């Protein structure tokens, strides 16, 4: 090997050594970093929110909301299926035993049982009791039931007496409910707002039949609820057409905060929201858990009968 060749090799070695020594002085800001590998989601089930004491979960039931009208066995099984999604909750039904009788809700109300003895102004009647056999099944299975009315022009105190006379013997009954959208709709488009005096009187009358009974008031407008009266009341929001789960939770959260710490409830599963909830793997559970996580005073989660067969086929 010639001298010149050895010199070149020596110079190359010196340069390589200097380069290696300078690596330690390179700024970490300027140094190239390997790309961060995005972890593949493992898909764990989100931790469910705490279940509040006294939570009820179940289905709505009406003459016009589901066809054919289900058997008592179907109601018990489906309601228990709904409740099983929320550990520790009690199954319930919101039973629309009195609905509006046409006329845009501005006329008579319609009871789904035969006329009993007595005078009951502005009430139409069925020949056969639509709900009695189902309530019998609830008595033996532990499912609870609300007796709901769409009062129209019928007097609400009269309806309390009527329904307690008809169904008060059932151990499954937990109270009375008013869909305020249909309360004196002849006076206001979306129903007359309930005053504090009215709400207090309805609770007092209902609890005169059983001290533990509650009264729910249902609407989607907070201004239709009594301004300050809260004792013995549950406030149920039946808003629909939200467009997304996030939008639903946001609207329902406002409802919950408006009446907190009083108990609130929510009806969901409407056809108008099916475009997004049909894409969920378990719509009743997913929506319910989202509401429980955002609204701690939630006490009632109710899937509506209009789409109940989509979740629990006959």
C-alpha cells in the first residue's frame, strides 16, 4: 500500500470519528424521529356510568304506538330486557291508559277500558280493558307501571280518581302521569303550562291513594313545567328528531339541569331518530348510558313503543 493511499485512509478515519463524536451534540429538535405508531383500537366496552339508586328502565305502551298490541308475556320479557341493560334498575312501563279522542287533542279524552259506575264528563270508552291483563302480569313479575293520561279537555283531578278506581288495586302501580302536550290543548298549541298550584294539588290527590305514589309531568319544553314546585314530581322529556346522539344528550342535559336535583326521565327511540340510533350496536343501552353519564338525576329511561318491535321482535 502506498503512502498516499494510507494517508487517504487515515483522513477518512479521522472524519468518521469526528462525525460520530458530533452526533451527541445534535439538537433533539432537529433530530429525525421515527414515526409514532398509532395503536390499533382494541375495542373494549366503555365503562358504564354509575347506576343511580332507584333507576327505572322500560318501555312506553299505547293503543296507537304498537301494532299488534303485545301480549303480557312480551311486555314483561321486553321490559326486563331493557332493565337488564342497567344493572340494578327496576323494569317499568309508561302506560297511556287515557289518550286524546281525535279533534287534534282539543276535545274528549279516550279511556281504554269500559265505563265504570259514576259520572265522567268528556270521556270516551272502550268495550274491553286493554291493560288489565298486562298489569296482572306486572304484579307477579315485579315490573312497575305509570298510569299516564293525555287529558285534552278532561279534568285531571277527575282522571286521577278514575284511574285509581280502575287500577289502584295493582301492586305494580307507582303513580300517575300527565302528558302536558295534550293538557288543555284547546287553550294553547302545545298544551297549557302546569302551575305550581296544579302540580301540588295533583301530587296531593295521587298520594292520597298511596303515600309512595309519584306524579310525572311530560313535555319537551321546560316552560310547560311548574316554575318551582318539585315535591313528589318526576319531569320527563319526550323530545325527538335530534339528528345525533350528541345532540340528544346536549338537549336532555339542559332538561336535567333545569330541574335538578329533582328526578328526571327520558323517552327515546323515536322513528325520527332512527337514522342514527339504528347504527348503534345496542341502541337502548348506548343511549341510556350516555344519558346517565351526563345527567346524574336521571331516574327513568323509557324506549318508545313506536319502534319497540325493532329491538324486541314479536
